[in-house]
């Protein structure tokens, strides 16, 4: 159930790739057109000229209005000729410049409407369109911090309920926004609740699944996120109207909303709050479902020096971000983990967002960026249980750094080679990004586990905010995204080997247990 909802998170995180497509456009003429001239070809309709447009070149459209005026139209300007005697492409006479006050005409051969065409986010308003994904990721950053903290206070289950319902309502709300600003607010709220779910669900699953199956269960939550990427590509291919596209994508979360009330609270959180009787009930329910004998928590807790089940809950100490810097060793661990989170998210979204610019079919490119994550997660699952978390994470990050270097030496007209290398890079960074969730949860005790994952996710969103701007920097130097991602991946890969190994170690509940595990690792 939890994994299925991850599809919805994957959808909304990357929906803007096709939601905010900016098609070719030109200024709308200030009246009814009687004749069109484009590249010395006359008699064509304005709607038919887009197939003749040249990429990267400022083409001019010459139109004659019914009142006899002749206008030259470009993407962001329009000019009125003083001489109305002849309609021709070459003109050396005087002409007056006018802004595009009547709006724009757009190429609708691929998309009937997008957010860009809906609110004319082009020319001097182009930066509004470029802010759509970064502002969404800003909401993801805030949601990770807020809901990670709240889940440690109010419980995992309550947050899973509220965020899932919020994802559905906000997702539908985005489709019915009436202007750019309401659209951005709805998307920001959608980002917050989606991020809250994604952070808490990994902690939830990690605390519920036994050590034997923890790796597969946690990592394959990510594979469903990848399915979300593929759903975006398929929906974008078949549905070319942005608000219908948004509604269809938002309906994916309905099954989970209808079933999420079945999810119980985790025994780990109940024990950390001193709610022993409720934890015992969940344990008994787990035993019944698994057709095995239950056990008394009072016996287990008495061995660990904790209060017995049924006793009055002792006051529970609340924890804050400063607890992730419990001492020098833990503080260093936290900074390294944060850098890995940043690198994983920065590389993940840089590869995904840039895939539609590699040439060829953008829908196929984006679909392949999703499907390549599946073998990456299988590799992580198999490798982690054989070689350990630290080894696989370091190898994945360093492999990503090498792949980015390879991409920089491939000629730009070798589209297939570029796509294969990009898929290899996404494979490596996807493996690292998928692993860091589980690794972080295992590196910290129960009392701050959700806070640790939430803060890591929050730091990672700084990378996802930077990723769209990194892609835009390719207009300055085409290999700038690869250089930045490769540099961060190399540094993170080296520092990963300073972290302790957590393979085949039980989840710690206190800092003392964490320190004991770290000492045994050394």
C-alpha cells in the first residue's frame, strides 16, 4: 500500500517536465489576417508554419491584415511596415516596433495547451515558467522538515493519512487554478504534503519490516517512484491538455486514500513514546497475520532495562535538529550524510530534467530515465546484502562521477551514445539516491530517525531546487550540468567511506546503542 502511493509522489515531482512545456511561439498580429508569407512561401496559414521553423534561429512571419497593414512577427516582437504596397520577405524601408500586447500564437502540433501557453509565460515572462519546478522543490524542502518533525511528535500513521489526502486534494486543485499565482500556491502545498509522505513512509516501512527483508522493502519503495516517472511520460504522450493531464495524474492517489485507514502505528514509535500497551496490541496483530506466536514486550523490555508493558508511560524527551550533532563523531556523520543527500537529489533531477533536451523523442527519453531506475534498485538490493551499504553507496557515487566525465567527451550529434551514457549516469545516481534513505534510517536511533531522514531530505531539496537552474546553465556551457554533478558525486563518493557499516545490525533505539554499533564497526 505504501509503495503504491509512491507512484503518486514520483508523478507530481516530475509532472512539470510536460506541464510547463514552452512551445514555439510568435507575437499575435493586432487584427484579422488575410495573407501570410513565411520563408518566401505564401498562402500558408498561421497554424501551419511551425513545421518550417528553424530551431535556434529568429524566423520572421510576414502577415497582411484585412485593413491592408503589413506586419513582421517574431517570437517576442512585432513590427509594422510603413509601406503597404507589396507583401514580400525582403524589406528595407522604415518600420515601427510594438510590444506583444495582443498575446502570442503557439505551436499546438504537440501540446494543445500548457501552463506556459495558458498564461503567456514567454519572453519577458519566461522566468515565471522557469520558477515552476524550483518553487515546487522549495515546498518539498519545507515539507520534509515540517512533516519529518511532526511524525516524531504525533506518529507515523497520522502523517501518512493527512499527507495522502492532501496530495489528492492539492493535485486536483492545481488543475482548477485560475491564474499563475494560484497555480504556484497549489503546487507549493502539493509539494509540501508529497514530501511529507515520502519522508515518513520510508521511516514507517523501515520500522515495520524485519531486518531480513528491510533492504528489499525499503529500496523497492523507490522503484514505485520510478513507475511514477514512466506514468508521467505515458500520460504526457497521450494527453496534450495540461489541466486534463494534471487531473489524470492526480487520480493515481485515490486507491491509497481509500485504504490508508488500515495502516497501524509502528511499535518502534509507540515504544519510544512509552505507549507499551498499544505497542503490544500491534505486536499481537502482526503475529496473528503472520500465523506465528506473539511475545510479551514486558519480557523483552525488562532485559533491555526499560519499563514493562502496562506500566505508566514515563515522560518522553523531545528531540530537535541539534541532536543530529550529538557529539563530534555524530556531527561529522550528519554533514557527510547531508552532502550525499544533496548530491543524489541534484544528480537525479539534473539527469531527469535534461533528458528531454538530448534529441530524439522526448517522451521516450523521459520514459527510459524512469525505467533505468528499476535495475538500479535491484543492483542496490543484491549488492547491499552482499557487500554492505557503504561499499555500494560509494561505488555508485564514484561511478556517476566517471559517467559524467564520459558524457562530456561524446560529440553532441551522437544522440544514441549520449542517451546510453545518460542512462548509465541515471542508473548510478539513482542507486545512490535510493540507498541513502535506508542507510540514513539505519545510521540513527529511533528517537531521531524520522528527524534524520527528514533533515536529509530537506538538504537534498536544495539540490533539486538547483537542478533546473543547472540545466539552464547548459546554454552558457553545454557541459556545465555534467561538470557540477560529477564534482559533487566524486567528493561524496570519497567521503562515504568514512561512515560506519550497518549491514546485519539491528535498528538502534538510543544513542548508546548507536555508539556501541559504531565502536564494533571500527
